[in-house]
């Protein structure tokens, strides 16, 4: 019993001593150490504030340069238009109709344009119930498109025709049998024939001072390589047909509508 009382007696004193020490540390830290640190921080901030105030009072803002340099030259450039400089080689910019440049046009383009023009004329062709267009080919065979007016409707078929053969034949289309026989015979195929190519140019005329006097139209004829065929009509007449051209076969006559390749600038 004496040992137990002794232990409880000293444990109580130990706990009480620890509690008293913690209370003392808390009091010293909160009321002495923190106040000292706060005072030290305030002193430092006041010192920095005084230094900043002195620098703000002593410093001056940088001078703003509002003077515009070269203002007169700039105003002159904006108000005065540049001087006119005439083209020395204006013919370089000459163009075909519909905006096609001369340097950009090839033989294939010309033939394509020629074929399109012939196609546009099909509806306005002279009276006749059959017509055909030379589309192209080789030295032995020609591709020819034949159009036949049958039952108030234009029927279109393409034929590969050899030399000495008739252009067109009977064809069955659906429930109809259409006679595409043109009664014309293919005689010769010339894949590379020379055809005139005319360019019309509008040239500006100027005097020695460069003042505009007017315009003049000049023509230049060139030769291009294209295909053509020679065919014989039912009357034994020989006709030349360039690629893309239209042949309209009337009741008694055969009309070849040539395509003149020319351009106006």
C-alpha cells in the first residue's frame, strides 16, 4: 500500500509539473516572443516604406517623345499619288477572249475549245436529220460521233470507223432501231495536219511622250498540228473535216461547218 501511494503521489506531481511548464511556454511564446517578432517586422516594413517613399519622391517619369519624325515626308506620301509608269512591253499581257493567256494555251486547249464551239452549233445547224463530228483517232481508225433525228428526238452514238468504211450504221437502242448511216465513206485519216491559227491583238498606240492615241488590231497567223479526216459524200464529193468540226447532212446537201480558230484581245 505504501508503494502504491508513493507512485500515485509522484505521478500526480509529474503531470502537474508538465502542465505548468506547458502553460508557462504558451504564455512566453504568445505574449513575449510573438510580440518581439511582430515589432521587428513592423520596424523593417517602416524602414522599407520610408525608402520607397524617398525613391518615389526623388525619381521622375521618363520623358515621352511626342515629336513625329519625318512627318512631312509621310504626309507627302499619303497625299501625293505615285507617278504613272507606262508598260514598256504591253503586248506581253495580251490575252485571248474569256481570259485565256497566249502563253498558257496549248494545242489540246484549242482543240477542246473548237469541239465545244461545234457542239454549241448542233442545235442551230441547217435543216437535216443526221450529222456527225470527228472526235479523234489514229492513222487507221477514226472516232466519229453521229447524231440522228428520229421521232422528234436527237439520238447520239459513237462509231470507230476504218478507212474505206461507211460512217455510221444501224443501232438498236432500247426498243428502237435507229439508222445512223450517214452515206459518207471515210477515205483518209491525217493525225498531224497543219491548220492555220489566227490571233487578233489589240495594241495601244502612244506618241513619243507616252500619251494614248488609240488602238489598232493586228493579226498573227500561226500553224498548229491537229487531226483531220477526208470523207466522200454519197455524190462522190471529197471533203476535209478537222477535229471538232460538224457535218450536217440535209436532204440534198452536205454542209461542213468549219471552226475558225482565232482570238481577239
